[in-house]
C-alpha cells in the first residue's frame, strides 16, 4: 500500500508541475518526500494533509487505495490471460489504473495488447507509457510498451503512425537487443505504405543483427516482397526460398506465407498452372485458420490470374468475395480491389462502372492512391484503365 500512496503523490505532484523541493518547501526535508514516493515509508496523517493542501486535492485522494479491489483485479488478470479474454484484461487494467498500481498496469496491458488491437488498447498503452516514464520504471519495460504501441497501430492498419512510433524508438537509442525487432517492424510498416526502398534498407539492417530465427525469416519474407514490387524478381525468389526451406516442419504459417509469395512470383511470370496449385493449397490453409486478411490478399491473386486470362466475370466474382472478407478498417486492401474492379470494367467496356470504381478507390485510399496504382501489378509494364 505504501508504494501505491507514494506513486499517487508523485503522479499528482508531477501533473501540477511541482518539484519535490517545491512541495516540501518550509515543512519537510526533500529526502522525506523522496522516501515516501519510492514507497519506503508511509507518510504521517499530518504530512498527508499538508501535501494535499499544496496539491489542491482532498487528502483522501492521496490514500485512495482499495487492496480488496486490487487483489480482485489481479485474479481477473490471471483468468483473462488463461482465457485470452480481452474484456477481463481491460477491466483489470482499469482497476489498476484507478489506484495507480503501475506494475500491474504494465503486466496487464502487455497481455491485453497480445490478444487485441483496438482504440481502448491504444489508449491504455498511451496512459501506461506516460505513467511508466513519470515513475522512472525500468527503461527496458518502457521501450517494450512503446514497441507494443507501434504494433497496435500496425494491426489497426494505421501504418504511418506505426512508422512514426518505430522511428521515434530507434532515435531514442533503445537497448541493443530491441533494435532488430523494431527495424523489422518498421520495415513491415514501410512496406504497407509502398515505401519499398526504405523498407529494404531497414529489413537488411534488421536481418544483419537479428539473433531470433523466426523474426529473421519474417524479415526475409518482407524483404522479398519489397524486391518483387521493385521488379528484382531473382532477389525476391531467393528470399522466399530461404523462408520456405528454413520454415519447413518448423513453422507452418511462415511456410505457407512463403508458398503464397512464390505463387505470386510465378503469376508474375505467367506460370498460371504452377501458381494455381500453390494458391489453392495456401487458400485452404488460410480458410481453415480463419485468416481473413491473408485470405483477402490471396484472393487478389485469383483476381489477377483471371484478369490476365481475360476471364473478367470470374475476376469480378472474386472481387466481390474478397469484399466480404475485408473489414471496413482495412482501407488499403479494399482500395486495391476497387482498382481491380475499375480495370476489369474498363476491359469489358463498362466505362461508367470503371470510373465509379476508380473514384471510390481514390476516396478510400486518399493520398495512397497513386502509389497503389504504381505498384499494384509489377507484372504488367503499363497500368490499364486507371
């Protein structure tokens, strides 16, 4: 309890913009307040009243600690972790936040962010990071929270904000063991923004220093995708081959991602039959795992295949199927399918429908529309119908 009281006093003091010396001026030694804030001693009733007066709060606000509620929240946290229940973890975090239990807040939001990405998680991470920085929590823990903050932006499709977050972390000289992880995450976010040259640079740096095999393979996958979009297909195939070989019988998901990527390269070379075999194999895996975003990305390749073969009705049907998979929050993928619909309609002479689809794509993609047009189909030398 004394730690929680000390933290509450410190937090309110900092929010008021007061130093320790200003708060105790004329009544106590600064060292006395320092011991209280570090949870070494419990302040006297007289001290609490004097601090409350100077902080312009009721003294009860400084001692508002309900051990029963905190213990109950800790139990809820444990159940939430076991059950992978985001609502339980959210409820536990709110209780810990109410009573300034920062250590519990950190543990809870870390577990919460592992299973959920939402505005609520973002806000909880933002609040927890602020408190952790104010209370001089171990720097490594603060950096871990900041990485989760960037990851949450990424998972919500807010890629530019993810990029800013990761770059801020790297600019602040984080612990060495974190740098490859942040670089690889940054590369993934840059790739989503079609900043392929910059993404290649950070992927290569991350791969060079990364000691975790799984993370390194993920980086090779991203690196290969960037090479593919810049028409370096041999380098792309080399990267995908590394992932396919090293993930075999080790990580089925990564193995399927590599097969997906190889199928895309085959389609770039108009190897329709070979690509189709791999695409259907990977599609079955995505469907079985309810991996809707990955499934939507794969469906784009079916659209592309039928478009190449001038099977426009089939291509449109695949577009419509994909729209049922893509959440409203993922404007990037939805916008790409609108571009494909525009191309298809133009190819069959339905100019008004083509223009409507292109207009909708511009609204959805906003300033990313031109890059989407540029990179949507590296296999074709010229973009048609947009």
